[in-house]
């Protein structure tokens, strides 16, 4: 019975997505960009243009902006799930200059401002939408840093082992750093790695609380 109910919900969800897709593309035959729904998160839509914006402009700070369409879609799903949590708590707004600085950094990845504008227009981006995406990404970063700041302090033996397994990361002027010289860097990296594991486990639990549908 539960399986049948879930199947019906997915059918309704797909029908809802198709309806939205038809509305979005109706009368757009002459447009260069034809958008489509690639996934829904509790009926919130993720569009192909969102995926293209991530890959073309690099607007997603949380995780890599590279990868297949499905991988980038998964990262966008994670962002939506985290934003729901962000909106539930009092998270300080990123200052406008900080948002603008992030946008300026995105522009620096292109040879000219004109090429950046061409890139964002090619994925159906607007200045307002770009500003909102960057703002939300910064809000996510603030929230994660506030909520997941401390993990168990690693023992010296754990630090030595981590350095041994990742010596290639600790190089200065072409020479590998000894453990004593790299100790603080090793500690920071190990703590950050553990923090990311905690965050990923938390995100996995968020996935279980909502209906997520990938649209072929």
C-alpha cells in the first residue's frame, strides 16, 4: 500500500514538472535558450539553466562546480536542503560588499567583463538572479561554519598518521615539510576533513526528510 502511494506521488510530481515545463517553454520557439526541469525538491524546481549556471559561471561555492549534469544537480539539491535549514535559524546576512566581492571573483575567471556577461546570458542568467545565488551560497557557508565548527581534537598519533598518508600536500619550495614543520597545517586539514564528513552525514539525513525527484 505504501509502495503504491509513493508511486502515485511520483506520478503526480512528474505531471507537475511537465506542466511547469510546458508553461516555461510555451511560445519560446524563437528563444535561444529552452529551459527544462531536471529535478524537484519537495516541489521546488531545479532547472537546466541552474545546472548550466553552476558549470559555466562557477557560482556554487559548496563543492566543486565541475562534474556531470547529475553530479551538479545533486549539489544544487544539497544547497536547497541546507537553505531550508538556514531559513529556520537566525543566520546573519552577508554584507553587500562581501556579495559583490564574490561576484567580482567570478568575473575574474573570465578574460573580460564582456565575456562574463556573455557567459551568464548564455545560461539565462540575470544580474538579480546572480546576486541572489551568490547571496544564498554565502548564507550557506555562514550557517555551516556556525553549526559545524568543532570536532574532536586529534591525537598526536592521528596527526602523524595523517601527515604520513598525505605528505604530497605539505610542500614548500619543492621540498616536503617534516611533520613538526607541517603540524598545524596537518591539524587544520584533519579537522576540516572530519567536519566535512559530519556535514555530509547531516545532508544525507536531510535527503530522507523530503521528496526528491530526478526528471529525465
